C-alpha cells in the first residue's frame, strides 16, 4: 500500500489519474515552469 507522499511532495499525478478517460496518450506539457498548474487544470 502506498501513501502517495512522493506524488504529493513532487507534485506529480498518481498513475491512476494521469490519463483522462478519453485519452490514450500522455498529456503534453507546453510551459516548463508551469507544468504542475497545467496538469492540475487538465485533471480537474
């Protein structure tokens, strides 16, 4: 059982939430320094 602490500490999405239901590829991050914000808005 994993606590998800590493995902929270580094701001990365968990493996089960990385892909959206309608997508089959990983999302492309456009802005290097705003990548967490981009993924957060994408995963809402």
